[in-house]
């Protein structure tokens, strides 16, 4: 009997260890934030067969998000099912069936495998959200942030699940852009990392891996490049128009740096560079720009306000 008991305990321990080592297969996803990024993430997750709950502060915001998703799905089906309109209609119907909305994040995380945060780029607000949800989400649930500029490690430290926390940085517009940066902090477990990579592939994206360094890969290269273009212009070395033409025709970029800054939003770019400058004040790549600061102060934020480096009708 003693032998049988010991054998049973060893077998149970072995089974538990095996279960712990297995990657989590994400089926149920909660997306926090109904803006462009959050809605886009919810759309691709629902379209790939995941059960998705999109969460925001009000039903009004969520109605706008849902309408945007429906319009986006129509555009996708025109290309994907050009010769099969019935299949396109079925695709839209199935996707929308997988998607629900809620204004109560705490209530919905009780039954989710993955929480993806896509709210305002504010460290304190994100920390507060993750700290609250950490108390109600199941033990197996993975937390991820779509932040483009904040440290994932600092966000993870607001929870008790640092090993089940990583970054999933999607790109705008999410349904069209194929890239996802999967960020692994020093505490992120290999199982969690692999689960995030698998999820990225499951929603039709091409994941790349990066450590928790400022800006990850794309923004770490892109933001200093745009800032250097501004400095080139500030010094009077070249006009912004010629710099844009040079980078499009000489480097093959689809947009010049000033066009891209206006598209991204000058306030967003300033927020990123200011944050990095505070982390590494002696790094010349992260030096603030007087011209960028002036335009933001004047509320000339780019395309969204009708004027930035260029004017828009």
C-alpha cells in the first residue's frame, strides 16, 4: 500500500509538472481598449476563431468600435472574397459572433486566457489596470500590453504574475499590418513567450522577438530616424519636402519622415522621445526637438488636427 501511495504521488507530481510545462493554447481573449488598436486586435482575434470580449469605459465607445470593426471586415472581404460574396458574408457573420463587448473588465477576465491591454500610453493608468485585473483573472491567464514605448517590465511589476506577462506590439492598421513584436522580459517564462508567439501566428501575423528595450525593434530604429530628420530641418540643411522626397526615392520608403510624423501624431512622437530622454538623458538619439515641442504646444499634431509639419484640408 505504501509503495502504491508513493507511486501515485510521483505520478501525480509528474503529471502536474508536465501540465505546467505545456504552452497555453489561447482560446478566450479579452482586449482592453476600444480605440483603433484595440478594435483592430479584437477583429483579427475574432476573425481567426478566438472568443473575444472587447472592453472599454462606455457603451457609446464600444458601439463606435463595433461599427468600425464591421466596416473594416467589409473592406477585408472585398479583397479576400472578391469572387465569393456569400463566403465573405459568412466570414463577417462568424467573426462578429465571436465578438462581444463589455464595460466591466473585472467581470470578463474571470474566464479569459489572454488579456491584451491597448489603452492610453500612461504608465500609472496601465499599472492601475493590471494591478486590479490581476486579482480577478485565473492563475493561468497571460497578461500582455500593446504599448509601443513603455517598459513591459515595469507594467509586469504591478502584478503578481511577472512570469505570465509579456508584450504584444501590433501595428496600425492591425488588420493589414503583418508584424507583431513579442516582448520577453527577464521574468517572462519560456512557456508564456511561446504561447504569445503561437497566438500571434494564429491571428495571421508574423511575430518577431525582442528583449524589453526602449522602443523594441521598429520604434527604436524609427523614432530616432524621424527625430534626426527634424534636426536636419532645424539646422537648415534641407527642406522638409526635400528630405521626404529623398527618403522615398533614395531609400524606397513609402512615406518620408515628416509625412510619417504627421501620420503617427506629433504628440505621440513627443511623448515617446520625452520618455526615452528621461531614461537616458545623455543619449543624443533621444534628445528632444524644440521645433517638435513648439508644434505640439500649438496643438498642431499632424493629420488628426489638420496641421503638423504639413497642412491638410
